[in-house]
C-alpha cells in the first residue's frame, strides 16, 4: 500500500495518526511502504469564530500533535502556553470568558484569519500553516486537508427550562467547553453541512487511496460530519481501496471525550458494535470493510461480522506510540485479505 487516507477528528484522530506514522516509519505495518503517503481529511465542523478569529480545533490538534507542538497534558493547544491575552479580554469583561485562547495559539488564528480575509480558501490556509508544522518532519509524505472549505458548524440542542420552547441551541464549543457535555444533548444540528462541498483534493485522496481509515474518532461530530459532506460518503463507498475503522467505544465507554452523549443524541447504541452497524458494511450500502473492537468487546465480533463487516478484537487503548502503531497494524491486516 502506497497511499492511506485517514478521516480524523481532533485528539482521538491525532493520537491514532501519531501511532500510524510511527508504524509506517518503523516498517511494522504489513504491506505498507515506508514512504507511503498519508492524507488526513480532518473534521472542520467544530470551527467557530471567536474574538474575530477563525478557530479550527481539530485541524490544529492534528497539526500541533504531529508537528510536536501540542501541550501533551491537555491534549490540545500549544505547549508552554501563556494566557495574557485571555486575562486581558476577561479584564474588559468580553465574552466568552470560558473559552481560552492561549497567546501562542492566537498567532495561528491570526495567520489563518488574515489569510481567509485576503481570500484564500481554508484548504490553502491549512497548507500554509502546515509548512511550519508538518513539512520539516514529513516532507511531501503527509497532507492535511480540511473536509470542506465551506463554513460548517455543529450546534447542540440542550434542555432549557427558561426558554419558551424548553430548548436552547448552543454552538458545539459551548456544549463541550462551557457545559462540559454534562447535560444531555437532545439534538445535534450540522449548520451548513448539506450545502457544503469537499475541499480540493479530498475526493481524489479517498478515490485514490489503497486504504481509507476511520480512526477511533467521535463517530458523530468528527467522522460523522466528514462523511456528511455531500460526495464524501459516496467516495468512501466507491473507492477501490479498502476501508477499515477502529472503535472509539471500548467496553461501552468512550474512553475520553463525549462520544456517548453524541451517539445517544442520534439514537445509536453506545457500543463498538453499535458504532460499526451505524457506519454499515460497504457490501450493504455503508462504508466499512473491516472494524476493530477492543479485546473487552470480543463478544461483539460475531454480531458485526453477521452484518457483513470483517471484525476482530485487539487492544485498542492508545497508551503510547507502540501500542497505537500495533492497533494500526491490526487494522491494515484485518482488511488486507478482504475482497
Ligand atoms: P476530538 O475531536 O478531540 O473530540 O477527537 P476525536 O473525535 O478525534 O476523538 C475523540 C474520541 O476518541 C473519543 O470520543 C473517544 O471515543 C476516542 N478515544 C480517545 N482515546 C481513545 C483510546 O485510547 N482508544 C480508543 N479506542 N478510543 C479513544
Ligand atoms: Ca473535535
């Protein structure tokens, strides 16, 4: 295999990519060339405008993680960050005070916003930012693309006793950062998604891939939004390459993040099998040839296979690069021999 395409969210996707790239470089992925090209198609429906800046959390998490600029403890934002701008904004009483933009991070958003305002599409802006973060290490072997150049935003409806409708719709960032996903999500709304078009290069990267990987990213607000860009799901269905996914649910828990809340909101069973069946088998109009579950969920393998998806149970905790590279190797191996 010479070309792999990964449909990624933020933290889960970025960690997986670290392990995948580690495995490719070490030559431990069966049948994958050491100079294979990896294209990351990242979710950009978490994006929002704040303090006049365009912030793309998943793109930045992937870029900072793979470029070794991420704060390892938080898992997002820049390492050795300072917060003077945030404190100054708070001193002016400017909302939202619950969303922290670090000083170093702000430079990224300033560059991005300036370029967008000069007329460059997000995909070209992302490529420009990646020249700092990815090119020095990966050269031409790694590309990071937003799923779309269009503005798409995930919003979440939550119960609000004070509202006439009994509901309030908040931006995804407010649900996650301010409400900490602690209140039930009643509905998830993807504003602009149905009118969006894939960013340049996205369809070609899927159609031309030997392997498309759905990493253990949030199946609703990360991979779900990518597949929801008109044209992308069909490209995954029709690629001549193989399509394999890894479960973000381990032992009926989402490890970290809020996949449980999002799956519940769309009425999908919170389990490795529930997520697999929701993606569906390619042979039955879905997107998967293969699906890995954690060893704790081994009893779900038969149910997934009965739906036409090849499945296996292996350790799926991304504890370090070696463990994650082993997950990637198992994923490649699972679908290598499927028709
Ligand atoms: P986000 O955009 O930062 O929320 O990141 P992603 O959407 O890429 O990934 C978040 C999801 O990764 C979470 O909802 C978890 O279900 C999953 N996840 C995080 N850590 C692990 C892990 O170690 N193993 C597995 N299997 N899934 C994980
Ligand atoms: Ca995200």
